[in-house]
C-alpha cells in the first residue's frame, strides 16, 4: 500500500512540475481503426485470451491502465485495463499492449502508449 502512495505522489509531482514525459499533448483525433486480421498474430492471440478470461502470462495483465498520456478518451480511473502483447525476441514485456475499456472497446498500441488504434472486429 505504501508503494502505491509513493508512486501516486511521484506521478503528481511530475505532472505539476511539467516534466516532458507527462506534458505530452493528448491525442487530438479519434484513434485510427485497425481490423483484427491486420494485427500481428500475437495481438490476435492476446485478444482471444482476454475474451476467454485468461490465463494470462504476465503478472501485470489486467491491471488498471491509467491513461496518463491522455491518448484515449478521458474516463474515470479503472475504466481501462491493459494486457501485454508478446514481442518476439524481447527479453521483457516489450512495448505492445491491448487496452480494454469497460464500454467494450479494444485498443492496440505497439509503441508503448504513444499512439493507439481501435480494434474493429
């Protein structure tokens, strides 16, 4: 619990201070759409796993996505959840994610939250 508070305080300090990492402009336009078939096979498999309710290979899968970059429509905390899309050859989680909204939208990013594409099934 203390670690969460510490992280929250650090995030708020960076936002107030205007650190470039948090000073990015929100995405001004709606995310482009991408068809499920146009996604990498790992993303297609991850989406299927999400819809089946798991099991998920990464500990952080299903955690709240904070949308700190404000690239997706602004919603209350907890509206978005994130899932890792494996990146072949990467030693860590890589940059690819699928974000799931409570409203049933799915978003894909391959550049660690810089840009998003809404997945059209």
